[in-house]
C-alpha cells in the first residue's frame, strides 16, 4: 500500500468535509446578493467546464488533439475555476463581506509567482519527471495571476465608487 | 432604475454606504447595487434597510 497516496486521499477527504462544514457556517458571511452571484458563477463555470471537455473530446475523437487527454482535462478545470473566480470577484461575491481584498491579492500574487517559477524551473532545469510537473504549476500560476489582476482592478473600481459616493 | 429615495434617506441620516451596510449585515457593494438599481433586494433586506433608516417600505421602495 502506498501511504503517500493514502495520506493524500485523507487530506482531500478532510478538505471536502471542511468545505461542507465551512460552507454551512459561512452562509451568514455572504449576503443575499453575494449568494445569488456565487450561484450564477458556479453555473457559468460548470457550463464552461462542460464546453471545454466537449472541445477536448471532439478534438480527441477527430485525432486532432496535440495534447495529453488528462492534461487537457486538468486545464479545462483550471479554466472553469478561473472563470468562476473572475465572475465572482467582478460581482463582489468572492470573499465574505468582512474580508478585505488587498491582502488576498498579495497572497495570490506570491502563490502564483511561486508556481510559475516552479514550472519554469522544471522546464528549463530539466528536472521535470513528466509534463505534469511543468503544466500544472504554470496553469495554477496563471490562474493565480488572473485572480490577482482581477482583484486589483476590482479594488480600484470599488475605490472609485466609494469616492463618488 | 436608480433608487434615489434610498440614497437621500441614507444621506439624511449622514450614513455612508459602508455604515448602512454594516447596520444591515450586508456588503457595501450590495447597498451600492440597490441604490444604482442593479439589484432588487428581498423583502427581508428591504425591512432591514428601512429599520436602519427609520423609514417605511413605502418611503423607500414604493414607486410613485
């Protein structure tokens, strides 16, 4: 038995339990408009995931795929996550109403840059054991950078709104 | 359609959007969206806003 994978499974299971528990607890943290827009964001993200998977499978069926199928599926998930994050941020439904955006944008920037750097290091250093070692960090890094940029744009819009108030 | 009555009532109480949002347990952006007419609040939120501003539903949300 591979204990590393078992521990990973337990961590994922714990994460799911935490999300379910936190979600029930945090309902009051999001107001009604935020919940509405989060619902819409989930719907749009799910639709985009299905669309991406359709394109991937279509290309694969027609033997036009230039990518590994599993990587394409992971990239589809990252794209749909990005769409969810951007839509929710632009409609002020990403963070609970008490959380401030700026500290999180710094956190996202650090995590994103670390991931991109990791991907580049694997790519140019030749230390990648598989293409996953390059694609995954870069995809997560790009997701983080997009989220960070959207947060900064949104915080500027918010500041402008507050000034005009 | 913009809710100018809400904006006027809030200004009359000398409250910022952020302060009114805290009184109603919602985000500032939600109050801003209601004032701009981008979001139709539920009756519960309408009542919370009315209580915070000492107004009636008719005063703030009934179109003449």
